C-alpha cells in the first residue's frame, strides 16, 4: 500500500507502516527527526495527487486547538485561523481513497465537522491522557490495543520552552502501531462503513 503521512517530522507513523511492509512516506516542512530517506521535506499539498492509497494527516493545531482559544480573536482578525481551516479542508478533500486526519480538540469540530472518533494514549499502551480527534474517510475507527491505568496529563503539564510544541505534537508509538496494524490492511476484502 502507498501511504502518505503528512505534516509528520517524527517519522513514527511512517515507520510503523514501513515496518509492516508498506511504501510509506512522511512529509513535513521540517526535516525528519530520524534522518530517514523516506521523508520529503516540503509542502504536503504538492504530493496529494501522487496516487496514494492512504493518507494520515497531522496538520498543525496552533491556530485551531481550543487550548489556545484565548488567542482566537487575533488569529481570526489576521486570517491565520481561516488559513488553517482551509488547509484542513484541502487535506480532507484530497483525491486519496482513505484518509485520517488527527488533531486535538479544536474548532475543526464546529467549523468543518465533528470528528469520527476521539482517542486517548491510554487506550494504546501509554499512561497519558491527551484527547486526540480523528476525522476519517473510508477507514474504520481505531480499536484500543492496550488500555492502561495510572493515567496522567503529562503533555498538558509540560513546562514551557522553545521545543514544547514539538514534544506535544509527536504521535505516541502505540497509536502509530495501531494505525499501521488496523489501517494497513487490504480493504478490498472488507466493507468499510
């Protein structure tokens, strides 16, 4: 399967699919953290029509997440929020048969559509809480793989710093593995609701 993982610099989702034998590529404006040759540094929009079977998008949440709602008036006034929403719309409407778009709780829910699913890291083997919304096109909801207790809002409590945004935006390995395992199948054999 040809898989595009857009707006991903960590390589975690891309590598989870590659480990399962897929031709998976990540793309981000930033270089890949793992120096992978399977990372394209650039604008993901330039790649949307390249014959992908599946795309998983992680658009920046800076101007969308409700955690930053106090800054919305200025982001609306200068057009940053509208630009971010338009980027999300383009990704969701990409000519790719199967799409997943993930973002934290955000205005995508009220301005575009409600998410198909909300997942937590603790559903996939991590003791953290961090609500992550998934907007799905021709994909099933993710099924939890390992529910753990001892849940902690570690990401929410992260100290301020110059790389805080990068630390907060990395996909948890357990979620990446679940995506590759559950969405990296031959869907021609299955009916997807």
